[in-house]
């Protein structure tokens, strides 16, 4: 991360002196977004996913999460499933990394078994939803290459429109187009283009609130799959910061007792 | 056993009274099961159709800011025909306390060790609840004191196991049993302390990059019984008595996670009844994501099962190959199908299995399980007595 901060300093300097290329400007926006979201430390969340099929039939998932910010690498997270009832107590531990594969363990409560799982399924659906694992894992600057497209307005707010191209292996996307709010440096909308370069999904993020006078978090996410007609609403019911989590809250022992 | 339970209860109750903040919750499931055997049984006391119901509620309470946990999971099953399968158990009755770099877990619990799918050689803490399922994955609650030291160099688990649980076996009316049923009322023990023999175990486990490793040692009563020569049970029927020998087992389990490949090894050395033998399971699991332009995954599992006692082994899997194909639809219903076969490399015996499951609505789950015993001609194989026991089972579970 430090390398990137240094790089951004050089970019900001060179940007002042010379005209930036669209790639440099895109990277500078991503670096600034990352800088503004540093220092949150840890967070605990409760959320609810509503899965809809093309006929509109709904199914819900209740999830709790804990996350720990890790400097110079991806974050650690623990996800616990409360519903559907048959998977209650199933928990998922993830150590994300920028470019090398994430480390992931799944806890199966019926067998009391912790299973190390492959993290190569980036494009697979999370809990049968329209969110892929790569959509919900921690967003690190080095995971993408960037390109600034234009300044624009979105729902009356000033935005940067930029493209980003996944640099990690096994992504389901060739390209993402993001509408980044100029005040919050958070995405309001992201379009996902599949491996055949056709529009696959659109994500919109709503009801942003600022926490600890610094960190913007959305209250609701809407993901629509244009190819299947399915959609998923992800409602963040609560965010809690400064929980005093340590790496001990994110090991295989804590995974086994996660509830 | 009673001592450990009362100790756990005492610690819990004393802590509970001090705390006024409650975060208790109930959950659990009720399962309805129907099992059909396609061939007539070897014994006239057995049937072709069996119905059964089980219930497993769970009460969980957390306090002290999540640093103390109490769990109670009773289990009960009623079986239409087999009195031995009609049984109950305390799956869990435990108190757990989290310290900065350690955890203390006291009471009746279940512990899983290992990485492989076809058999679980390393996993020796809990007794198998064999009447539940012949696959051996259902376990009886084990009373224990378990202290885990959690450090940067890994987790060191120390176990004191003060009470031994006998394996459950199908009764004379049940299927999937030995030709002579097992007389569970008259077990034989090597130790004069019988079921009160205190067992000890230690395990070190760690993750280093792509590698997950476990080393373990167990000293106590073997969970796998041998059998006596046929003897008469209380009803005057010829039966087998289980013999529980003392054993010392040293084991290693290892998994390397290399992108979509999981490479796995479990190996044990066991000293029991004046002999020493080695056994191992080794293989891989490979997952293809997003097959046929869908969200589906296909997993391929292959494992080699070995026991150096060969034909004298107490297990049927002494030189066998397991092949499995797992289809995960990744849909809203969590639909999945697992097809498998364990083939003996020295003769024609094949054990085929099918496991499929799907959620119905938000609270119900349908499971289908089928097994076929094919080409079992070796009269000395432990599978020989199952040769007529091909079955299909439907299970409908309600989760609350």
C-alpha cells in the first residue's frame, strides 16, 4: 500500500506539472478513494440479502460479518450465516490479498469441520445471489488497472466515470464501468462486463451514511443481472466500528465458535 | 461423564447468574426419514422398509462480550423397527471460555480432525453413532476438557477424555449390520477401568501459506472395536460382543491448496492389541467453476485408501480407490449431487453411493441417499454382510 501512496504522490505532482493520461487519472482516483477509506480499523455488520428470480419469487439470507483492516495487504473477514435455517452457523473466514490468491476456510457446523477451500472461484455466486465472490471481497487498488473516461452527473451528483480492468486471476469480468461520487469517493453505480464483453450486471449503491465522521458506507445495494433477469438486494442493517477486534478474532478457532 | 457435565453446568450456571444480559436462542431440526431396501434381507428378522423420525434442538447462549459460550444440543431418534436405532444422545453440552491466546472448552463436545472425504482415519476423538448412518460421519458426544493454546506457531490442543462412549450398532431387526448382530449390552474392555479409562490426546495444527497441517497423538481406548467369537446375548440369540482395546495413534493430516486443486494426505500409525499398523488416505479434489456457461461447479474427488494389514485389516478399505463427482448448482436452493464409488483394487467389490440435497422454501430440506453394494464375493470382507443391503433413503428436514 505504501508503494501506491508514494506512487500517487508522484502522480499528483506530475499531474500538477503535466497533463495526466486517462490511465494515470483513473489510478489517481482509485488511490484517493483508497486513501480516504484508510484507518477504519475494524467493523461489525449485520445484513440481509433478498434474492429474486426472473419471476420475482423472493428468498432471503441473513448474514453477520466482522472485518479487520490489514495494512499493506487485503483485509481479514469472518462471515456468519443465520438464515436459511439449514445453513445456520456456517461460517466463512477469508484473508484477502491483493494479487496472490486469498486464503479461505469454511466451517461446517453439522460436522464441526473446518475446511480449507479454494479461492479460485472468484466469479461464482455468493450464497446463490447475483453477487459474485469478487464483488464482495475487499477492494484493493492493485487488483485493477484503471482508465478515467469523463466527468459527469449521476442522480444530480457530480461523478467521475471510470473503467477498471481486473488484474487478478479467474475474474468473470473483462471490464467494469464505475460512477464514482466526487464528494464521497464511493461508487454510485458499477456496470460489469463478462468475459465475452457483454453487459452482465449493474450494481447501484444507495443510502450512503458517514461513520466516525470519515467513512462512507452504503445502506442498500441493488444488483441486477441483465442476462438472467434475476436480481439481489443487499441491505446493510447496521455498521459498528471500533470493536477492538484483533487477529485472534479471525483465526480457525474463532471460526469454529462463530455464531 | 457425570463429573464433567456437572462441572460444565456449575461453571455455566455460576456465570449465568452473575450476568443479567441474556442472548440465548433456540434452533434445531426435525427429520423425517424413509428407507427402502431393494433386496430381501439375509435374516428373517429384518425388513425392507423402515421409517424414522429424529429431533435435534440446540440452545445457545453467549455472554461476557462473546468471551463465554454455552451450547446444549440433545438428540433423539425413533425408529419404526430397530430398537437399537431408537436412541438418544447429548451431542453437545459445553462451556467455552475465550482467553487472549488460548481457549478452554469443557463438557460434551464433538471435534473433527482431518482433510479427506472417503474415510476419516485421523479423526479419533468422538465415537461413531453407527446406527445413524453407515458412512460413520455421525458422532456421539464426547465428554472432555480441551485446552487450546493459540500462538503464532499454530494451535496446540490438549485433551483429557474422562469417559468412553461405546459405538452404536443396528439391532437384530435393523439392516446394514453384521450377519450376527452386535450385543452392545456386553462390551469387553482391555482396560480394567472399562468405560472410565481416562484417555489423552494432543494435536498441533497450523496454516502456513497454501499448507494446512495437523499432527496428533492419541492414547486411550480405541473407538473402533474388534469382535469376540459368537456368544449368546440376553435373549438367547447368537451375537458378537465388541472388544475395545487400548491404542496409541500417531497421525498427520496435510492439505495443500493450489488454486482449484486441493491435495490431501492423512496417515496414521496405530498400536493396538500388540500389533502396530499403518494406514493412509491420499488424493485430490479439483473443482471446475462455472461449467457449461452456468453458475454450476463440478468437483472431482479421487482418493487412494490403504491399510498395510491388507486382507487382515478390520476395514474393507485396505487397497481401494475412491472416485467422486460433485455437482453444485450454486442456486437459491443450494442444490447439490455427489456420486461416488469405492472400488477394491484386489477384487470385484464396488460400493456406489449417491447423495443429493435441495432446500425447499426457506425452512425445509430434502436429502436423497442411495448405496449399492456390487460384486462383493470376498466372504472375509467386512462388507460381505451388507451384500443384500442396497438401499435408497429419503429424508425431509424441517429447520427452525
